[in-house]
C-alpha cells in the first residue's frame, strides 16, 4: 500500500495494455449515456482527488471520466493514513473534493468526525449495499481478497495452514514474512479480534512477530510477494492482486510463487473493500457526485476490470479480469466494512504487540 508514485515507477507492467486500452475506450463510449452525465457547464470544473489507491487504477478511471464528462480531476497521491491525517487537519479548509482509499476504515474515521458528505442514493445503488457505508457516507468501488502467497519449492500446498491463526504456531518460525505497517493487513487484525477476542488477537500477533523475525522491516505487499517468489521467505499474507500484478510485470514464468486461500470463512480470508467519498468541505459537490457515479457505474467498473489493477469490480454483472477466480466462487469471512469500522482497534493491537 505504500506510496503510489513509487509503485507506478517500479511496476510499469501494471499500465494498461493495448487490448485493455481498447476496452477502456469502448467503456468510455458506453459511459456517455450512463449515470455520469454529459459535460455541460461542469466540464469547466476541476475536481481535486486525494488518492490513496494505486495510481494506475485511478488514472484509468479519471481518463475515462474526463473523456465522458469534460470534468478534469487533479490528483494528490499519498498513503491513506497520511491523507486521512491531512484531511482531519485541514477540516473545512481542505482543498480536496474527493478521497479514494484502498481500505474502507480510513473513510469511516473521517465519517465519524463529520467530514464526509452523503453519496447520492442512485450511486449507492450501483454496488451491493454491504460494500458501502451503512449511512451512505462513502461508496464501495472494488474488492480484494486476502490470500496466502507461497513458494512451492519451499512449502507444498498440502503443508499450508488452513487458518490464519496457524501462522502464529512455532512450526512457521523463520518461514513467514509480515508487513504490519501495511494498512492492508489491518482489516485482518480487526477480523481476528472480532472472531476470537482481543486477547487471542494479541497473542496471535505476538506469535506472528516471533515467527517473522524482522517482519516489522517489511514495508508492503509488493515486497512480500517478490520475496516469496525469490525464495527469501516461504509464505506471506497479501491481497490477491499483488500476485497478479507481479506476474503482469515480470511474466508468469518468472514468478516462482502461487496463491492459496484459507479455509472457507476463516477470519484471515477476507473480502476487503476499496471506497471513495466526497468531503463535506467540497465546493464542487455536484461534479464530485458525478465522479462517484461514474466509478461505480457499469462503464466505470468495466474500465477497472479491463485494466491491470486485478481488483474485483463490484457492480452487478461486470466480470473481473479473466485471470481471477470469479468472486462468486470464493468463500471469504462474512466480516463486513461496517464491522471493520475505523480500524483503530487493529492499530492499537499492533502497537501493543510491538509490531508498529
């Protein structure tokens, strides 16, 4: 999840391919008559988007939105924790109109402080109700699934744990890598705490710390995925799309890793939601609503699916990248964005365990 600019610089293979670009153009044409609306007077506006998503994902959506509506979007990218803190500090003076995050808990933190405007009901209706804020303060845009990434030359599929809890057991000492400061990991901590209780979650985290050794020095999911492929470690926990992005970047044959799922409904087997919201302080709310409407519309979700972000679109009827196992075939935990809340419980547990 670490700085997007660095991610784009080091992962050029994640850019849109020629075929994906063609599909994107088709989606843009379709979107002209969609919920994002025509350009009209709004075409002269420029929205400011605080972006904590991977830039290649955001850039593709913005290009299609601007093509369809004439509304320009200026992007300010940083980590979601940094941008959340900035918005809280700026308050009513924030220059941003919109905030786009990888994980929903940061949006919930801002909503709890009254800093988000309500999303149009028609936009919320574009995606499953469970994937957005219960009060309509932010809308889900895409999904990702937590998985194990493992090196098959170091650990056999039959030896993989069935539960995320097992990774704290002594047999995994020195064999796993962990990126606790990576905020993609925090929803898993919250899920474990909800399923097992805070005391059990804390003991689990301490076991992970002992097994990972220098795990607190691993910065992100990209590093874990690369290290597993290179044989630096046997296994790690990531969001699924980092594996597919590494394959797209360096070629499938060069990746010596596979992914696997925990047992159905295990607390480590999560569907995590990336979302977006409009700031209460925005002076361009009508145009900002159009951007959210486009992101969640069939046209916008097809742009997301056609690119090499490898995240799951969540608009009904829009298929994911064919490389991915269909979302309907997966069996993640029932843990929801509403249950995740602000994620501050995970932060507190990680701090108590000495991991951050």
